[in-house]
């Protein structure tokens, strides 16, 4: 009998009978946040108690100290803490003066906020397809899309007539996209690049530049499940210029310019609170260690999958990539939903990111995209499956997961 990892869940015996599944003897959780908290509990409680003792919850020294520490870690001119990664995207676009009548090109394979915040800013999102290996925005597809736009002097017009203003790539699942290639395309067309680095904090390029700090604006999320996660919602805008950071702060603080009750822009209330800053300040010094643990687990998965399935494997893995912090370890499998159901019956938790590509989401139906327009994103939405991976993952868990994956694939795609 395999070693049990955590409690065994209740199993639907009718599912087992229908699908010839054995009762599971192993349980691997997709994520275990309490395991991380257990290593930090005393320090985190002390930091939070200090905030309660001071009764200073909004902005203040705690938030400013965390912003400074994070800017130093990223090698950025400034960081502005905000209420969420979603707000970070909106605020970066607003600070870049992108709005009504503008167009922003982005990826169709991401969390919905990547595109909804373009629309929230008043602009129109357009989508170019992804690279199948990295799941990231494909510079070749971007070049093709830009070439199809109409140029009028220094202005590039999207197919719908809007003024193309920016490219918004995502460092998906923790893997850095090809920012340099995208930035070169953007420079040729006088466009901004706004990085969505919500899933990739700590990832660095070969020359040491940090995800989220490679262009004028980067956007981070501190949602609890992220590699650097808070105790609730939170985010940050990473700025290459102090003047941009000042603009972000103004918009995020109801458009106020620092004078009492004087508002120079239409803004919103989007602030990282002191409790979140206290929690994040405790965690930030451990981030590189945690990311290294993620890489070790990813390497173990790669080794086990290669040994189990051989060369003509039915599983496509992300590979070992230096500029990857494995926020998620996402593989491609045939008959993904069936495989996932069999893994669940075998006691293995998994997740699907993302089952509907953005260009086919109901909220973007008015944009006119149809199935088949972006085939790589659509294929990824059918095949991608995230396996359990987090810093505290038990060392024997990857072996249990891969063994269960082999059993599942043996049922849906016999070799």
C-alpha cells in the first residue's frame, strides 16, 4: 500500500464501479496553505499584533516599508501597494493614459482580469494567440496582428478603428514570457508594454531582471494562493518611474493629489492595508527559498513523468525552465476532464486553468470572436491540467501523483 499523504476523502463508490476505479489509498492536496502558515505563525501573529496595537490600518509606515522592500527586491524605481491584482492592472492602464478609443492587445489564455481591466479602463481588448509550449503570448502572433493594423502617420489603428496603445502580456503559471521580443515589437509601433506578473513574482530573466519590473509598468497580485500571498486580497503596481508611481497613487487614492480634499483626477479607493503589508513583509524574505522548493518539485515531476511514460509520452510537461517559478505545474493530457475525474477518484486534487479562453467568454461576446479564431489558446483550454505543487509539498507526493496519472491515462488512452 502506498503511503497516505493527508486524510483520505470520501469516495463515490458508484463512480468507482462505472469507471473501474480502485478505492484510493493516497490523498495529495492541490495546495496546503496551513502547512506554510505553521512555519510562520509566531512571527506573523507578532507582526499583525503590532498593527492592531498601533491601530493604524490604512497606509502608513507598514505599507511604505513593504513597498520599499519589494521595490528593492525587484530592482524597480517604485512599488505602489493596491487592493488587488485586478486593480493593479486597471491602475497601470489608467496611469499610462489608456482609455476610451484605445485598443490593448493581450493573451486569450489567462485569468479574466487581464482583459476585463482593459475594458474597465475604457479601452477595447484584442487577443493574439499563445505559444503552445509556454502558454504565453506568442510574439509571432503579435507581429502578425500588428501588421494587420492600419497605420496613419504615427498612429496604429486596430481592426475596429481604435488607437492601438499597448501590449499586455502575462507571465503565466510563473513562466516569464518573451518580454524583450514583445518590447521590441512595441517600440517599433510606439506602444507601451504593461506586464501582468500576478503569477510570477520572483521569476528572473537570464540577466537578472525581475518579472514585473522589465517595462514601464508591472502588476502583481498577493491573493493568498500566489507565490507571495497575503491574508486576503492585495496587489501592487511596479513602476520604472517615480512620476508614474505618483500618478498611480493619485488615482488609487480617490484622485487626491495630497492636498486635503482636493481631487485632480477621477479615481477610486484601492489601497494595500497595513495588515496585509505586515503579513507580506514577513513572507517576502522567504520568497526565493519557496520558489526554489517549487523548482525542485517541478524537477521531480519532470524526472518521474519521463521515467514513467518514456519518449512517446501522452503527457506534455512544462519542462525545466530557468525563468520559471512554477506558480502552477501545468501539463497537457488527452481527454483532460476524464483524466481529472479519475485522479480525483484516486485521491489526487488537480485544477483546470483555464477551461474557457478569454475570447470565447460570454462577457466578451460583443467583440465578435468565434471558436477556431485562436486555436492554440482553445487547445490549451481543453488539455491543460495543473498538478499539485507548492513549497511544502511532501517529498513523496510527486511519485504518488504520477503513479495515479499513469493509471488514469491507462484507462482513457491505453498505449
